[in-house]
């Protein structure tokens, strides 16, 4: 039986109006499915008119203008429903989901579902476990002493993965998926005996430790920036009574 990193994988990525998971909006998204390593990926894309202004800073990253999204994007409510059902379908079949920096994309999706569907990502999963593989967390734990940045572009360069069209949701999703396969092969002696569910649980611990380390670094350098240890989804912030 092939190792998980040679078998079926799916990947999810978004482009957004900004980096605040509680208030920013999804403007494009993609879910990529690959039946096995080397197979042609099946790509589903969504373009969204978020109904709010799209800052120039965000457009500079992904190239999607407010005018373009108003002309060509769909209303968020049905899109979020379709994305959530797609992820739930993969979860129901036990297919691991690759998400680069999972707490960002998955939390944004969860908040969009709450905003537009009066539901949550967990509500759509309906008890099917979501086994997430986060290339950022995996690489940082398995090769922790390597210097340099660990953006998706950096990871692609390090692992020899082609990335054409960075900051386009489907291109980023395909690249993240291939990075995870490359990480699995490079560290096979440490990973091939772990099931996706076991690896998901370990990433929760690894990410929390990474967040504590980064928080300590910020404190030593006089910054009050906070690092959320939650992974792969940040808990909902409830308003004070």
C-alpha cells in the first residue's frame, strides 16, 4: 500500500481582501484533487464579489481588482456553500487536505460561512474528520534549523517544485500539494509510518510549539505581536456579554 504522500490528496487555497481572518473576505478560491502522485489534478475555481471594497494593497498581491470582481465574481453565499461541500466530500472519503498556513485559509472560510450561511466549517463536515497537511508546519518542524524564509515560494524553491502564477489560488494549491509530497519523500523515514490522522494530531502540537517560540522571539525584541497557537482553525471570537 503506498504511503500517504504518494496517494490521494486534495488542496485548498484562497486569495483575500487582506490578512485579518475575522473581518477580511475571500475573493477567489480553489480546491485541487489528485488521485495519486503524478496524476493530473482536478481543479475547481471560484471567483467572488465580496461585497466590500478591495484594497489596492490586496490587488497588488493577487491582481484582482474590485471592478473585475464586481463584473465577474459570484455572490459569496453560494460560493462558500460550494467550497464547504467540496471540502466535506474529500473529508468523507478520508482524503487528506493540504492547506499552506491552514489557520489563515480555513479560519477565513469558517468566518465566511458564519457570515453568509449562518453555519460553520464544522457544520458542513458533519462529523467527518478533516486531516490537514500544512507544508509550513511540516517543513518548520522537520527542518527546523534551516535558515531563511518559508513562504510557499521559498518552499517550492527549496523542494524543487514548480510554481507558476504565485498568488493565484489554483496555482498556489497545486504547488502546496506538491510541496507536501516532496516533504513526505524527503523525510520518509520520519513520516511514512504515520497515518494522516496521526500526522494531523502531531501538527497541532508542533504548531503550538512554533507559535510559543515565535511569541518568545517577539517578546525578546520588544514587540507585542501575538501568535495564536490554534491549528488548523482558530476558535471563534465571541463578543463579551
